């Protein structure tokens, strides 16, 4: 009677292939470059672009005010407004209500 060996090698290769497949699937979804991380990065990109646009608008306002108060271009209305606000100045004929 001839004894046959159990077929362990195909089971080993099949099991290894399944484990590797599961590992790479998990890495594709949860890993550093996975789908979940990509969604988080894209959400952060949207948030940072909105913040950048807000800061650009604020910079434009500040740049405009600085230009209007410069020596080359003096806006007397803005100068009067800033002097009143910062120094607390008022004209003698004005009534101040607080």
C-alpha cells in the first residue's frame, strides 16, 4: 500500500495569498496613503483654501489702508477717522455721546 502525503504546500500558498491580499486591502483603506486619509487631506485642503482666501481679503484691506495713509497718497478722511479712534480727538464744535 502506497502512502500519499497530505497536500500542505497548496494550502500554505493559498493561505499566504489570502493574508497578503487582506493586508494590502487594509493598507489601501486605512494606511498612510489610504482612502480614509485621502478624504481627511482633501477636507483639510478645502478648509485651508478658505482660510487663505479670507487672509488674502484681509491683506488687501490692510494694504489699501496703508496706501491711503502713505506720504504719496494721503486720504484726509481716513486720517481724520484714525486720529479720532486712536487718539480720542474731537472737534470743539462736536458733541460726544458714549
